[in-house]
C-alpha cells in the first residue's frame, strides 16, 4: 500500500517543463522567494522570455540559483563509457558548438534540445533585468566555436566564451537599495 502524498506547502511552487502561463505570472507576481534551476536552462527555447517571467515572479530581495551545463549532451549519453575508463576528450564535450547553424538545426533533436547560449548570453539576461549575480563552479572546454554559435549570443566576452558549465547565484535587490 502506498503512503499518502506529502502535501506541498502553499508557498512552494514547482514548475515543470517551463510550462509558464500568463495566469501563473499574475498569481505569483513578486511573491516567490527562491527559484532553483539545475541543468535546465540550456534546453529552453525561449530563454529570454522564461528568464523575464522568473524575474517578474521573484519578490524584491528574492534570489535565483541556476546550474547550467553547456557541454554537448549527446557526448554525455553516447560516449559516457569513455569517462568510466578515463578517456574524456574536452574537444568532444564542445562539439555541438563547432557546427554551422544549418548543421546544428539538423542534429539538434527535440529529445535533448540545446539552445547553444553561452555564458555571456546569460550574463546579458541578468544585466537586462537589473539583477546582481555571483558566478561559481566555472568549468571550461576546448575546441573551436563556429561563428554561427557565437552570433547566437548577445555579447562576446572572450573570458566567458570557453565556459562549459557554471553556477550563478542571482539576487533581485530589495526596493530602496
């Protein structure tokens, strides 16, 4: 016999598959204390709109924590056995960034869609929404990035281009600060 489901406190909101609707925003506008995203944002098509909605839901003084994995997810699945024997190629981890826009569109599956937004794009979203941030746990990849992948990002800060995963703690300032 299954135990009864654990009730979720009314103040806790769990959003799956970024199913963000206008009603959700109007109900939770500036009322959410914390938004956590773990290896999700690299798969969101409308990343700018989603981020703006999260910002609108966040109360003044609230925070977001996002862990973003920008490495090639096909490599993680197809070639994961290489890691077990100690053979992980950093160039393979960034392979999806080396394709032209046309080739990437053909290869980028709906099952594991990747948006190819690099860290400078995320920083641009944070700045556009007038939020403060702290980066942590930066990991880097090697290999060439195709000009098409670079053009899909808003700014080109060379020190952030080669980051393959990161954590970012984002804070919405309290009113009056």
